[in-house]
C-alpha cells in the first residue's frame, strides 16, 4: 500500500528537484584544447563569456571584457594602439618589428598585430580568455595567454536580430544580424553594424572632437553541412575613424597657451595639429572539417587578414608645436594555413597539427618637432651657439620607413590519458620556427635637438633610431620547443583539481635603436605553473574557479630608454605569482550573481638601463588587486511583459603606465559601474533598454606619462547614458 505521507514526500522531493534543475547552470563547453571539452574537465585557467552574458552586459570590445576577467587588464588607448595584459604581461611597443604577448584568435585564425584586436563584438557566440602560456597548441606570441573569439555558425534555424541605439554625445548606432537556411545543406549568416559617437572632449584649436568613434562593419558566413563534412566560408570588414589618442598636456603654461587648463577631465583640450587614429581591417577564412571515422577528424583552416592603421598624435598635447608623431601609414597582410587532426582511442584523446604563417608589413613613421620651441627656455638658439650646433629650426621632420617579411611555422601534438575514471594526465609539445627579414631607412636630420641627442653610438642624433645610408637590411631566425604537462583529478562528479605547467615563447624582432646590432631584440621565454580547483555546489547553482599560478620570464621584451632612444629591448626577466577567483551563483530563478577577484605579485628582475635599475618595479598595467561584481536579473513574465536588470561593477588597484613606476605616470585605484535596465514585450520579440557606463562618473586615466615633451594624459570614458530598442525573431 502506498502511504499518503510517502506519496506527498515523493511529490515534494520531485518538485524540489525540478525547481533545482530549472535553476541549475548549463555545462560550459570550451575549445581551448582544439576540441570540445567541458570547463570542468579542462586543465587550464580560463574565463568564459557566452553570448547571453556579452549582450546583457554590453561587452562589445575587449576592454569591456577585461572589466569582468580576473588578471586581464587594459584599454584601447587608441583604436590602433590597444594595450592589454594578462597576469601583468603585455607588449608596450607598437612598432612593426615586434608582436604581442597576448595572442588573439578570431574563429580559429590568428591576428598577429596588436591593433588587430580592435574589433566590435557582434554576433559572437563565446569568448574564452586563456591565461598563462598557450604556445603548445596556439603557437608563439601567446606567452601571456590567448583570447579566443568565436562567432555563431550558420545553421538551419531562421533568425533575425535588429538593434538601434542612441545616447549622449550625438551617439547613434546599431546592428542587424540574420541567419537564413538556404536548403537542407546550405545556410547563410550575416551581420552589419554602424556606430557614430562625437566623443567626450573637444580640441579647441583644431576644432575637432576627441574620443569620437565612427565604426562601420559587416561579416558574413556561408555554411555547408552534409554527412561527415562541414565547411564555413567567412568574410568580414571593419573600419573605425577617430579623432586621435587625445593626449592633453599637464603643464599649466603649455595648457594656458591653448586657452585651456591642465585638466584631463574638463572635456576640452588644445593641440596644434589635427590628430587622428584610424583602422581598417579585412578578413577571409575557410574552415573545413571531415569526420574521417567516428573517432578521428581532420580540420583545415585557411585565413587571410589585412590591416591598415595610420595615426597622428600630438606628443606634447598642447597648442604649441613642440613634438608630433605618428604612423603615416602602417599596413600588414597575412596568409596562414593550418591542418589539424583530432581523435580519441580508448582512454586517450589527442590532437596533432601544423601551421604556416606569412606576413608582409610596412610603415612610415614621422616625427615632427621644433628646435625653436623645444629650446625656447635655453640660450641654445642664440647666435653664440650657432657655430656649435647650427641654427635652430622652426620645424624638423624625421622620417623612417620600415618593411618586414615574416614567416613562421609550427608543428604540435598533445595527448591526454585517462588513467582512471577520476585521474587524467597529459602532455604536449610544439616546435616553432620564425624567419624575419626587416628593411629600414632613416636619413640623418639636421637640428639642434638632434645634435644634443647625439652619442658615440648614435652620432646623427636621430630620435627614431640610427641614421642610415640608404636601406639597411636585417635578417634573423629563431626556433624553440614549447612543452606542456598537465594533470586533473576529479575529486567528485562536480569538483576537479588540476595542474598545468607550460612553456611560452615569443619570437624576437627588430626596433631600430642606436646601432644596427642593438636594433635586434631576442625572443622571450616563460615557464608558468597553474594549480586550480573548479566545480559546482548547491545542486549546480554555484560555480567556482580558484587558480594559483607562478611564472618566470627570461629576456622579457619591453620598451625601455637606452642610448638616448626609447626602443624595444630585452630585460633580464619578470617574476610573478598570483591568485584568481571566479564565482557564479543562481540564488533564485531568473537571478544570476557573479564575482571575480585577483591578486598579482609581479616585478622585474635586475635590469640596468639609462634611466636606472628596474629591479622590483611592476610591469605596466599590472594591478596588485582587482575584482568585479555582476548581477543579471529577469522578472517573471506578466501580461504586460517583464523587466530585466544587468549590473557590472569593476574595481582595479593602482597601475603604472611606465616601467619606471613613477607616481605621475600611474592611475590610482577606482571603481567603475555599468548597468542596463530592460523591458521585454510579452512575446519576447521586442526589448527596450536604458543603459549607462561609468554611472558614478569616476575620473580615471587610461594613459599618463612623459612620451618626450612633458607629461600628458588621456581620460577614461566619463559617464554615458543611452537607450536602445531591439527586435528578434
């Protein structure tokens, strides 16, 4: 006989289980090991953002994702000069002779230039931030980590999504995305977007906006699927035009000459030139996949990428012509081919592959300055000094042209062995080869400033690098082995302990310095060890990740001042250690709370430069502490619709913009708060948003340093309020 109380208990238990299931989090699938695996079983330090989180919190650029990622920091200081650091490691040089320490991959294709990260995240399915060296599977130039952006693939589900938005500073923009099945095998997916913003400041002398951003772009993907064969052809284009980096002098006298105050937060500045900072990129890729057997797949990825990113900025940030600089042109074109085999056999999962990557890049760098104005406070322009230094010039233009042809190749393999149902171990190895040819030309200049800058190693005194007689050619090649060892132990069905030890490698390069020999810098290498614990609690309603790490860099590439020229070179290294914590909690149906926290202890080893010993200094953009809080809420659905609230608060400790760690070249700790309040129509086809960024109107800078003619600064984005309307089908 069934007892009524037993039946009631069973029903209550079933109801509670169903309620818990409704509130439990879905399993997160990542591709950080070139195959689909759950986050729980992947022995890497990863932060993952799906499309729902990206859209709800309006994370449209990498600098926004950095707000919610532990030990990932940085900004687009300019659209063509973004600077991002993972665990305090970045590249602070934007010349064409070097490359990034943080690898950037879009739909499995590598973007080698730092400025190629300035994309608008539209129709993105998932972003994965991989921390620590990823060289074994992703190659050189991922010594700090890698960022993987994956767009939605065309599928057989018809859909449309359109959004229009407007806000302060005459902001207007939006996007449209559609997925169209063509037949049972073919599907087309595409997006177009456009954003126009007049910026947060005005250049009173040039009568141009600063902080403005005019972006247009489109991306299309044609997909084919039949049996065990899958193909996706992608094409994308984006161009962004801005009024420049917006450097503003912090010298009272220089600011007064332009009729403004030395205040980066008053929304006005005055420079003597019409600055700009633009970028244009084009991409085509073909992704082919064959399931050769039930257990083995072959993938081919062919990609072409082109990037043009000229700029011009006022080095002194004032209305007086002292110094200006820029890339009159900066063009790169890459072509790559990767073949990859993945498979499984019994207790083994494996991947092996190879890639070739070819890049052609060129630039013309222009540096303009005035002897007369730079030396106005000295007697060096008087007739008495003309026999020694020559006459002072009103305007001097130093020009350097550079061209690079870079080839790299890599072979890699990785295998994971499930020793038991609870324990897995694995390892991988990659061989990387780089051959770089570099051409450089810089005619000597005649000026008093150059004469004062002259040294035995740099007799012409050129400020951009040593002067040449015609074209100088440099060629170097490097190769390296990048191993990886890892293990994971499933403590219970929902908790995993993992360890990962990996070596990272970043190719050497060129940056014209005082002599030909000094213009070549060596590769950098790093060993990193991660120990992490991740899992789920409270019926899969609380997800956590805790990772501790330690690393040791050798020959770290950084921009330093030597022999009177600021150029990229090698320092002895960097030591670092830290902790990263991520929490996601579903306390109630429709409510998700999140929190991140990070601690980073990193410093230079002994490195003596012209400006002193860097030992004990922190690398740029390496806050000791940082964290974030997120809230994503959706009310129950009523006859009139429903409401939603999305909130992101991020806090960051002090960061330095210079390896010298000068207080005047730093940003103190600060909070930033972003939010979105939404109304959803009963059908869920329509949504109306009211959104804001930096709601507390916190004053902070994204750059502040002396780059050659006095201290200059650039503010972070002030408070911004806007509204949007969205239609989806």
